[in-house]
């Protein structure tokens, strides 16, 4: 076989197979959906959706020319690879397992993959994996990852899926979780993409653009967001200066528009999620707290939330001394032990903020609360939780 034979074979296979998989997904997405839905065991942990059309690159390569392939590419450093994997900017782990042991996607640990086959899968994936470009993961970083995986023992079994398929999933959800895998990164109800939709009141065109031209579309989206507002959709990742986009690129031939449309229709039907957030902080006075409630949408574009209820859960031993802010409703019992202080804001439009304050009779080091809203109605993710900030921004936005 000529020197670049393996790469050529893999590229050819990759295109042909991606096309076949796409074609069959297109033709049979609803049938596949109902077939899989009626056999929920198929989605159980440890079962990967690897297409038979995409044989493992280890099989493809070892049967072809095992020695030559591993000589190609930059020398990898396993410690750097471990760090890249752990940092998770490209979220490979969401599909391939926290320790590369496999989950939704195949096992990478201990497979002795050669660099060129891995690089090929990353840049021009076979199957439903999105492609990652060099600004997201450089060739050197790919080599480091390969060195890291190859230094690991082959795992006994794959990990549980990050986002398992719930019983009775609608066809759109089944596509998102099991067949395409968006939900392995975005969670079972695609909450951050639904936040993104609400931030700009996006439509199908917007959504499609975010998926098929993600690298440019997301930068356009980020450019419209006010950086002083809390992040409700993940921002660029990586060390300063890298400013990376994390989600890979999808092509229409691997993810045909009618399939993506089903995912969009299902997500839109769950409801555009108003990008509400609250920052709770200890005030200047003893036992005084402030809660800043924000709609992080884009001005003149994003959707407003109406009938916004902000509840602060009070410690059992504390009473309300005083409050400020729009629409204070007094306290209401939460259960036998505790009460909540409630504000009702008639409307919170994009970029609007409301500052609420509360002074208690006793300290509340674990002060926390919830935001709910009446409109727009949503079928999932109806509550935003917030807690007192303790130095730093708290947990990073999940993706
Ligand atoms: C959305 C889930 C998903 C993400 C994210 C993802 N992959 Fe994959 N990956 C897959 C699937 C699924 C396959 C198997 C190909 C198929 O049948 O679709 C695969 C295959 C592979 C393979 C080939 C494995 C084999 O046995 O042939 C490698 C290598 C790989 N991925 C590396 C990566 C790296 C590196 C990243 C991050 C930059 C990544 N993947 C991100 C889903 C994912
Ligand atoms: C590897 C993990 C991963 C997968 C798989 C993935 N996404 Fe994303 N997606 C992200 C991240 C992270 C962002 C935030 C922007 C960025 O850094 O790329 C994002 C951004 C988006 C956005 C823009 C709004 C926002 O949330 O910022 C949309 C819309 C979106 N994704 C939809 C999808 C759909 C639909 C699929 C499946 C076809 C999908 N994503 C698959 C990780 C992923």
C-alpha cells in the first residue's frame, strides 16, 4: 500500500459512510425513532451508537498497515494530552467518557490508535461525531491526546452515558440524545441552545446557522451579548488568548436538515428559555443581602419574561426585617420548617436588571432561592436556582 494509502482509505470510507448514515437517518429518522423508542434497552448505559458503517479506526488501521501509520505526525506528550483531556474545551469527554473509557461514543483509552487515523476522524469524522478544526484542537494537541489514550490501560467496560435516554422520549429528543448526540453535551432538554434562542429570539434559520456554520455563527452571537451580564450560554473556552469555540462542526451530509429540523421543533416546543439569572451577595450591613435579577438577552432582540417570581428561602431561625425592590409580596410558608420571601416583577426585558435587597434578623450563610416566570410558558427547565456567591463566580456554566 502506498504511504498515504490508509489516510485515503479512511477518508473515502468516512465520506461514503457519513453519506450512508445521513441518508438512512433522513429516510428513516421517524421509523428509527419509534423502533428505538419501543426498544429502550438499546439506549442503556454502555451501549454506543457506533455505526457498523464506521469500523473502529484501530481495526481499519491494524488490518491495513500497523507499523507505518504510527510513525506519522508530531511526537505526542502524554502529560499534555492528559491536561487537554481534563480541561475539556472540546468536550470530547461528554461523549467518549471522563477517562476516555467510552460512553455514548467508543472507547479511546488503550486502543493504540495511530495519530493519522485519529486526526482524520477529528477533522473529517465518519458517522455522527462533529468535526473539530485546528483552532479548536491543533495537530500537536491531537498527538498529545493520542499519546495520553495510548498510555492508558484498555478499560473493562464503558462508562454510563452522560445524558441517558429517558423513558417515553419524544422523537426529537430521541434524535438529540441517542441518534445525533447533541444532548450528550447540552443535556436532555437542550437548555443552553434554548437560552441562545431566547437571547436573540432566534428562529429555525438562526438555529441551523448555529449548527452548520457554528464556528462563525457563534462568534456573531457572542458579539451581541453584553459581557457585563451573567453568562447563561457558555462563552469561549481555553487559556487567555485562545478564545476557542468548543462545539464541533456538523455537515448536512452527516446531519441532514430534516433531522435537525425535528430536533429544533422539539426544542422550540419545550419553549424558548428566558435567559434569567440572579446574583446573590452579602450586603454591607450585617444580615443584609442583595439579589440582582437579570435578563441576559440581547437588547431589542431577546424575549422578555413576564410574571417573574423571585423567592429567597429563609433560614428557619430568621425573620425578614426589611426589604427593597419591585413587587415585594411578603413571606409565604415553604414547608413546616421554613419560609420564602417573594417578589413578583411584572416584566423583565432583555438586559434589564432588578436589584432586590433583604435584611434578616439572623445571618443566612446558605442563602439561596429560585426564579420562576409565567410567560413564556416552557415545558422543561421552569426554574432557575441561585445561591449566595462565595468569592468567585461559582460553578462554570455547563454546556
Ligand atoms: C457528539 C459526541 C461526540 C463527541 C463530542 C466526540 N466524539 Fe469522537 N466519536 C463519536 C462517535 C459516535 C464515534 C464513532 C463513529 C460513528 O459511528 O459515528 C466517534 C469516534 C471517534 C474516534 C474513532 C474511534 C474508533 O474506534 O474508531 C476517535 C479517535 C474520536 N472519536 C475522537 C474524538 C475526539 C478527540 C473528540 C473531541 C475533540 C471527540 N471524539 C468528540 C462521538 C463523539
Ligand atoms: C461537543 C459538545 C457539543 C455537542 C455534541 C453539541 N454542542 Fe451545541 N454547543 C456546545 C457548546 C460548548 C456551545 C457554546 C458555544 C461553543 O463554545 O461552541 C454550543 C452552542 C450551541 C448553540 C448556540 C447557542 C448556545 O447555546 O450558545 C446551539 C443552537 C447548539 N449548540 C445546538 C446544538 C445542536 C442542535 C447539536 C446537535 C446537532 C449540538 N449543539 C451539539 C457544545 C456541543
